[in-house]
C-alpha cells in the first residue's frame, strides 16, 4: 500500500463525517393564528419560547402560519388591537414541552382560544 492511501482514506472519512453531522435540524413547531372575529386584527404580536413575531394586520377569515424552533418552557403571549384601537392580550402556558403545532383562534367579540393540533 502506498503511503498516501491511508491519508486519503482518513480524509474521505472525515469529510463523510462532517457532511452527515452538519445536517442536524432543530425540531420546529408551527404556530397558526386564525381570525374569525368579523373584524381585522391590527399590530398582532406573538411571543413564543424562542422569539417574537408580529404582523401589522390580519384580516377577517385570514390565517397566518409561523414556523419556530421548539423551546422550553412552552409559554406564549399574544397581543393585538381591533379596528378601534382597543388592546387585547392573553398568556398561555402549554407545559414543559411544546407541541408540534399549536393554533390560536380569534372568534366573535375578539375572544382568543388555543388548541394543540399535533402533540
């Protein structure tokens, strides 16, 4: 065996290791916000375990889906305004581990409800 052959084998093994080990993806969750209130929602802000996202407006019968990395503890804070400028906010504690998908629905009277779509 030539002296360069072991070096090539080690090099190729290292390359294969780095290619497969760098392919790790953090588990994600989907956060769905659905507006069924009959009115637009303004200045929507959602704080979740790994960050914050917001929308300037979510119209009636419109849904927004956001992807985020799962984090712990699984606490959410949602705030928004109606078309008159009245502020609404609510907090949710879903426990130690976040579900794969969680949906927040805004209904008549701007009432906010939460449901876990996929655990």
